[in-house]
C-alpha cells in the first residue's frame, strides 16, 4: 500500500517537474525569438542627431536606451521621457564598440549618465542588470 502510493507520487512529481522545465525552456525561447519573428530588430529612429544608446547586457541579450535632447519632445511609443530626453529599450545584442558604431549610423551617440538622478532613473527602468554607457573624458 505505502510503496504503491510513493511510486505514484514520485511519478507525479517527475511529471510536474518535466512540465515546469519544458514551460520554462519554451517561454525563454519565446521571449528571446519573439521580437525577431515579428521584425523586432527593425527599430524606427527619429531623424535627429541628439539620440544616444546604452546597451544593457542581460545574459545573452542586450537592451539599448536611446535618449534625445529636443526641448518639448513627445517620446515615441514604448519610450521613456526624462530630463528632456527620450529613452528606448531595444533587444539588440551588441558589444560596446558595435553599439557605438550602430549609434553613429543612426546619427546617435551612447548615452552619458552624468547625474545621480539620471542614474537612478535608468536603474529604476532597467533593474539591477549591467549596462554599457558612453563615457566622457
């Protein structure tokens, strides 16, 4: 009686664990490749030279923040407005040098985190992940 109940519980536990692992793997793959399936790598930039980007490294992916310095700017959809700038999150996976080069091709520069307030804003929006930023001498 007890051995049969234990075996049934053991099989149920293994089945549940298998389903949980399968769902986690499936959701991870979905989140990684969903933007590519829907053309998420095509980013629309406004034609201005005041954009900059900050790629965020999250495991194997990067997130890019793109600010603009146009007074009275209304940020595009999915952008964050802060201190007269717009910041956008992007799923590009680029090194710091390639991020900088990409910004140049878009008339952009890497964002400079030059105030504690801007740092706090970016941390609040992006969490505790590590980021590439532009630097000043």
